[in-house]
C-alpha cells in the first residue's frame, strides 16, 4: 500500500482565541497543485490579506496547519499570530514554514 496525499483545496480555521488575542479566523484557497493562492486573516480585531510575495515562500503543497499566538509587551512587538504550514505523511513532515502576522499587519516568514 502507498499513502496518498489529501491536499487542501480550501481552508477555514476559527479559534475563540486566548488571553488578549481575541477571536482568530483564517480562510484561504489553494491551487489544484495544493499551493496557497489566497489567505485572508481576521485577528486582533482587524482584517489582513497575505501578500502574494509571502505566500510563494510557503510549501508548494499544504496538508497541515497549526496556529499559535504570543503577546510580548516587553519587547514592544505586541500581539503576533503564528501559522505553521506543513506538508507531510504519517511517516513524517517533509516541509514546514512558519508565517507570522503582527497586530500592525506585518507578515514574515520565520526562519528555522
């Protein structure tokens, strides 16, 4: 037997949030090959759209997503949402990229 990939064609994630995060909502669409082509995020009481130049740095096929949050008042960074996009199998994760979004609307790819 060979494990097959169930790629995402659309995604929608909702979280009630924790602490100061407030509710979090992600929705997006992916190409037929599984690459992200649109990502809209509602977080921190605002709406954001991920720029295309950031999305092209994410895995070319996505079949897993994790979300987390930090509020770092001491550094002045404030609220940041982290989205981990993954591609893999039960035998292991083959590719992972972490996308961050701060409350000012800055998107970044976090290097390993």
